[in-house]
C-alpha cells in the first residue's frame, strides 16, 4: 500500500515538472493488459557520460507479443564509443551517421510507450539512460510502472535453489525458458526475446 502511494506521489511530482504539455499522456492511467518491452544499446555503461545509440521495443497485449508493433531507432551521437561496447553491439560510429537526433528519437519512443508498464532485462539501466536524455529536455522523468524479468526469474528459481547461486545471465534465462537466441545486442531482438522470457515466466500455467 505504501509503495503504491509513494509511486502516485512521485508521478504527480514528475507531472508537475513536465515542461511540454504534448507529453502529458505519459501520466495517464496505464492501458489495460498492454505493456512495452524495451532495450537500449549505448556508447558505454556510464549513465552520466554515455549516450544511447539505438532503442528497440515491442508491445505485449495479454498473452501475445505484437511483433507487428515494434519500435526501432538509431541515434546519431557525437559521443565517443567504448571499444568494449562496440564489440558487444557492433554499432560503429559510421553506422550512426544516418540516425536521427536524440530528441527526435526520444519523442518517438515516448509516443510509442505512452503510459504502458515497461518490461526489461536490467531495466534500471535502460530507464536511467532514457531519463538522462528526457530530464534536461522535458523537465521530467519516466513514471511508467516497471517490471524486471531477472527479478521474476530469480524468485522462481529460489524455489528450486533456495541457498544456491542463481545465474542471471541473459543466455541462461533464454536456455532455462527454452527460447531460441535470435542474436543478442540488437535492441529490437533483445526486446522481443525479453518479451518471450516475460511471458514464459508469468503466463505459462496461469
């Protein structure tokens, strides 16, 4: 009950801070039985210094992944890329030259998600990257309900390994859930695979 009240207070606070009425829809009641799974690829892992290179997302409605309703955007960023990050996602500086500017990408993403709950794998990082872009531009942060798939997976695995180490690597979640690897470190592919993990963990046998 306290958490629900605190979240409502935080959302009201963010709504008051919003400096662009075009995006007031972000604070509407969540759309029933719909959510958005999303992922970002970035220049590095520092939420204060690094930038988003691409955003990928897909909608879920009930028990279905709406693959006809995906979102993908490549962002032209001036930031230097971490060599390790390039090795992971394969996005080179030359690849972003045809991308859109960060604010255009952000606006399109916000219209795609609306007030729907957000689902992700280590979602806190992706949300922090979006907020780092959104706060100085719109004056507010995301207030969508957040669902972390690794937490759901951890809670389920604890039933079988109460005192043991639980492997939370993405590859392990895929394997345990019997989901094929579509090729990681592509934002849209990661979002779709995360959506499949979420449904496997929450909807099967329900």
